[in-house]
């Protein structure tokens, strides 16, 4: 007797990000991004202060001269952007990009204003209603452009300074002219370009095309059973005005998933699942193995793991560089115009120079002392040298020793700098020169 034939259940398309609520998720993520976009510069969390040449990075006030930290930060951000593009495709464009967020907000406002005008002016001609809607939209867009520009420029200029310039309507100074020009560009962008900016101007879309490969996350139309009812709802829902059924690799596609929601909505009513979905590459997603957790978050080959490791290396290097960074940068060096001098009491003087920069937000103080040699004193500098926030000084001082504490010729000393704020006392090993024979050599006496 032959074995009963097993009835195979038809496999359902695998939906990598389940649910049909991408729009809601995207709007929530965009709202969080907007808050972050505004908060980062206004609270000095992350911004470059061009006039003062400072770089604020999560509580640390870095000086542009701190090359290693600035380099590590830029490399970290660059690799982060590249890794995101490689693994998650246009996720940045669809969910996180300020241009997209403001373009969609402008679209929403414009539609609302058109509805309002149509309701308020039912008897006016279409031309008059269009003019009224455009005028009202311009009225809303102008302050919105000023606000967006203010936040954007705050990434490069102190926000308080910018606020004062805005209040005084400064369009005479270079900074004021730049601010007014950026406001005009922002206004024109959201009035005329919006999503067109993404395909015509933004380099990130082109960069993403270079970085993506067969495992990159994309929005994929997959319909082997010909379930598409050709309702065109996905095309109508697409903010970029494209048809995802033609290709998953169209430059215009920002992977916003509005077409997935549209398709889920219409096919859900017919009792079947969406045929547009997120997929890792455009291979046959039904046949694609489900994979373990790291494959499910996008780490699907060695290249991705290598990029992640590189990112971790830079993140670790950056955290170490920031944690060992001293808020007061201090250098002490000898001033060798004269090797030494001897004063009337027979004490030997060596001259040094101190260079100090207070890179912190608070007042700093430096106190110098000499260890190793008995009876050493420091002259011509205050016991506690005070530095205001951001201040840089250069000051010369003398280390003075009695001959009884010295060997003829070279003596090793350590100058100890007690710095506040700072983690540890800083030590500087220096040579101290004493006369070879008598301390009262002619020509060297003070
Ligand atoms: S095709 Fe879909 S995912 Fe791509 S931009 Fe249009 S709606 Fe968004
Ligand atoms: S929404 Fe879905 S069913 Fe309708 S045309 Fe697009 S892919 Fe086909």
C-alpha cells in the first residue's frame, strides 16, 4: 500500500518587519528625530562652533586642535553612515533624514491649507483659490523656514549669539547675510523642491547605490503567484511618485514603506498578505532562510561583521581618547636663552616657560612645585595661577635652587603641576643646569 500523500500547506510570504503600521512607526521615529535635531545644537550636545573653533560632543568641549579626537569622531560618523547604507539601505532617507521629515511636514501643511481654502471659499474660482492657498502656505512656511534655519545654523554658531542677531534682524554682517541666505534657500527648498531634492541634489542617494549589495535591506515587490490586483494603490501612496513593481532599485525609492502599508491595506481586505515587503536583497524572499538573530538584524555576511567591528574599534578609540583627555592642556618647556644664572645670594636659576589652555567650562587653576631636589622654589609665577574658561596663557618662571642641593652640571628635576579641574597631577621631567665649578662664574651672575 502506498504512503498517503502529504498535503503541503502553501507558504505565506515572509514579512521581515511584520505589521502594516510602517507609517505610524515612521512618523513616531521622525518626531523623535526632530526633537534630537533641535536638542543637539541648543544644548551643546553635538555641534561645531566655528567662531570659537570648538567641537561639542556629548558633554565634552573639544578644541579643533585636538586632532585625534576630531579625526576619530569624523571617522566614526563616516563609517556609521556607510554601515547604515550597506546594511539598512535607504533607512536614513525614509525614517531619519531632516530633509524628508520637513518635506513631508510641508506636504501635510499644504494639503491642509488647500482643504481649508476650498472650504472657506467654495464660490471662488480655482485660480483664486490656488493663489489664496499659496499665499497662506507661504505665510506658514516663512516662520517655519526661519526656525529650521535657526536650528541648522546653531550647529555652527552659538545659539544665543544667533538669537540676538535674529532679534536685531542682522543682515549687515557676514554671519547675518549667511543666516538670511540659508533661510531663503530653506524657504525655496520646501516651497518648490521638497522630495525632488532627494533625487536631484542629495549625494547620499547616489552613495547608497554604490554601497548596497545583494544583502542590503530594501522594499521589494514579490508576486510569484500573481496576486497583484493592479489597484495602483501603492503608486498613489508613494511620496516619490514611483511604481515599486518596476524595480526595487529605483534611485527615487527612499524605502519609506508607504507602499507596503497601501498594499497591506488593500490585500488585507481580500484576506491575503501584502506582496510588497522589506527584504534583505531582492532574492526570492519566500525561499530565503529565516536565519538566526544576527542575520535577522542585518549581519548577513563577513563584510557586515567587519564593518561593525571597525565601528566598534573607532567607538572604543573615541571613548578612550575622550576619557583620558585633560580639561587643562599644559606644557612646560625650558627656556634655553641662558643655561642658568646665579643671583647675589649664590642661588642658581633656570628659566622655564609654561603654556596652558583651559578647555573646560569652569575656572581652572595650576599650582607648580619641584620634586626630587631639596629646597627648590619657583619664582615669578603665582602660587595658584588662575585660568578662565577657554583662556590660553604663556608664562615664564624660574626654578631656583641653592648650590648645596646641586651637582655640578646637569641635575634631573621633576616639575609637578597640580591642576584643577583634572584627574591627576601632571609631571614634567626636565634638566636643571648648575655651574661646573663655582656658582659665581663671571657673565652668568644676575
Ligand atoms: S516605492 Fe514605496 S518605499 Fe519606495 S519611496 Fe515609494 S512608497 Fe516609499
Ligand atoms: S497595492 Fe499591491 S495589489 Fe495594488 S497594485 Fe500595488 S502591489 Fe498590486
